[in-house]
C-alpha cells in the first residue's frame, strides 16, 4: 500500500539500504508498521529510537500529506519493487525505496545515456554535448541529466531539439524547480520526457542533496558521459558512482591546463573513463548499431537561394571557418555574409563558434 511505502522512506536514520533490509525481514512495507515492538527490536540493526519512530504515527501522517500532493499534481509514485521503477537503478544497493515522477518517458528505455559536466560550461563543451546527443539519437533512447546550469542544461536542450525523451533528476521535491531559469525547458521536457526525484514535496535544494541525487543519474544509465569537469565536483562524483555500479563511463578530453577539462583528463588518465571524440566511439564500445540522426537534418532540405548555396559550399567540409575567409571566397560583402550566416543558423544549418568562426551542421 502506497501509504506505508512512502512512510518507510521517512523513518529517521533508516536510509534506503536498511529500509530494504527491513522490508525483506517483515515481508512488506505495511507489515513493518504492524509488527510488534518486541519483534522489531529483534531485527539486526534496529535500535530503540528507530523502532519508536516506526511505531509513532508521525511518518504515516506525513505520508498521507504526500499522497494528497501526488494526487493533486498527477505525480507517479514508483516503489522500488514496481515494474515501472527504473530497472537498471533497481539493482543498485543504495537505490531509493521511492521515486516521484512527472512525465511520459519510458524510464526503462532500450538505451539510457546520462550526461554530466560543469555548471560553467564553455562553448567547446556545449558544442561537444550537442554533437554527441545528436549523433547518438535513435529509437527508444533516453537522455538523463541533472537539469543544472551548464552541461546538464545543454544535454536536455539538445535532447528536446532532436526529439529524444529526456528526464531531469532533481535534488528537491517536485513542488519547485531549481534553477528557476530552466522552468521553460522543464516544461518542454514534460512533453517528451519528465522530471524525477526521490525527495518529497517541500524539500529544498540543499547542497548535500546534489551528490545524493547523482546516484540516480549514474544508476539509471547504460553509459555515463562526462563532457567538461574540474578535477573536483559533482560530475566526478557521479563518474565514480557509475564506476562502482559497473557502468560504462566516457569522457571528452580537453586541453592540458584547462581547468574545466582537468576532471575529464584525470578520468581518462586513471582508466576510470574511456576517451571519446565522437558518438561513433560510444556506439562502438557499447555495441550499438548506427542510427540516422533526427532533428536538424530535416531542415537541410529547405530551398536555398544562390548566395546561401555558395556559403554552404564553402562550409561543406565540416571544418570551422572564419567569416573573413567566407567573405573572401564568396566575394560578397561582410554585411551580406553576416545576414546569410544568421539566417542559416536560425534554420539549424550552421553553428556559430567563438572568434567569428562558423561550421556547417
């Protein structure tokens, strides 16, 4: 029964690991709350304070409040023994007893990729993140990340753009959204994906919640990709958790001495992650078949005028090219080329890079 399933996760000091042991001893979450004090004290690890918390009605009262919130906001509660509970996560020892889900994505998709990285992402990191997701796109795939600033945001945005279901793992209850700037993005994710948390409503995004939620990002994945990271931080924590779960971990290398590449380079150097330069590397290691990429490709079929065709011809080799070079090769004015490039960028055919560089997509 849902009331007791939620309540077991609320017992002070019990934790997910011990909660599952307790359920195993008693046979069900409901049986725990109907067991005698004498028998509960016989269970290994059960102290008097924990048993008293079980026998009080405080956790049951709080669980009833949460059920009201769940019903009001159409949230799906997922108990760790439910069929819909993420199966990959279910096999992790410290997986949450309860998850709370808003969305429509299949949490047990055939291929699940988690993406993590620094909140202070560079244009290089965001571009690599976008390319990897675009080129990994395929049937029954799910992209998971933490909906934080930087690489997380880029991963979700790219998944939305290429019409890949994407789920954000939150470090707070589903009654709020942090950071607030991602509210619009979260709304789009709910159309093809969702939001997932193991925290009850009313839980604020405290600092200690973020490392804890990273076990969900790691545990749900077949492959974890670290795009950019300093040598310390949440991305490295998640990579270490993924390694402990025997997940495949990949890292995008960066320039030596670049603070936001130190973490990725460290993971590669210490054999904690495989070096990747493209999605093809991931597909090869994971033994995933090549699939055609959706999204922006379709936009390439729109009719181009002669000047646009001329610019696309200059960019056809896929290398980044400076605007001065395009002007020189096309013999068109700077203002004309700038207008053409802007139009092509809006249509998803060209990407602008730092230093007035451009490349075809």
